[in-house]
C-alpha cells in the first residue's frame, strides 16, 4: 500500500486541533493565519467539523502574531 502524502498547512504547524477541524479549515480554503483572520468566530463555528474546542487554539495562534478574528 502506498503512503498517503498529506500536505501540511501553516495552521497545521501552529495549532493543535482535531482532524475534523483541520479538514473543515482546509475545505474552506483556510491554510494561513492571514486567511483565518478574515473569518469571524461565528463564521468559523458554522463550518462542519469545527467546534468550540478549537477556538482557543486558533485565537491563541492569531494573538501570538498580533492578529485576531474578524469582528
């Protein structure tokens, strides 16, 4: 069986969130902190697979770079 190569995004390297949450972000085209900052918390929570447990990790990653979710 061939190894399945997974492309890691910037967010994969910066935050520890569940695989469903990672897939939800990737599916929405969110692969960088800059892209993440263009979304509000409410919009993100509307993505299937991304729940409230992921939000503190995502928020902390943004804050560490002087960014925040869209208001």
